């Protein structure tokens, strides 16, 4: 079982590169251009995510954003960047699908503050009475 998994992991880049050569031959675009563009896209996505992750971490520390939401989004983008760096068109399509998935869709409520709760950047004011 272990060797089967190793064979699959090692065969994927070879099959991906073969597919890239076939697509490059079919479209007339040089193989090195396919590989260079996807590698450049991967490194630029990694560089952009490094600064975005820092900002998301600071926002999570201040309570403006959920920590899990930032980690999930950052992990998805880093995985897509590594897929872009892998040589091949199939891994690039997988990276594009990963970036296109709407994983962090839904309601995002801000953090609770002492004066009231924050929702969509607006403070909700109100009065309360304590009933014993």
C-alpha cells in the first residue's frame, strides 16, 4: 500500500508534464511559456499571501475577523500557489478551481465589544435591565 501511494505521488507530476507538452503542441504555445507563467503566478500568489496573512492575523488579534476564517482562506491560497508552482496544466487547473471555490461565504459577524455588539462595522446600541 505504501508503494502504491508513492507511485501515485511520483506519477502525478510526470503525467501532468506530459499533458502540458501535449496541450502546448496542440495550441502552438511553447512549453517553457506555460511553465514560466504558472511558476510566476505561484510565486506572486505566495508573496501576496504572506502580507495578507500578517494583516489577517493582526485583525484576528484585534477581534475584527475570525481566526479560523483567516487560516482557512490563507491555507487555501498557499495550497493553490504550490499547485501553480508544480509543472503542468492539470495542477494549474486544480489551483484555479481551489481559488474559485466559495469556501468562506456566509455571514461574518464582528467581535463583541463592551458597549454593544458590532455587526457589519456598525455599533448596535440599546438598553437593558437585569431581572433577578
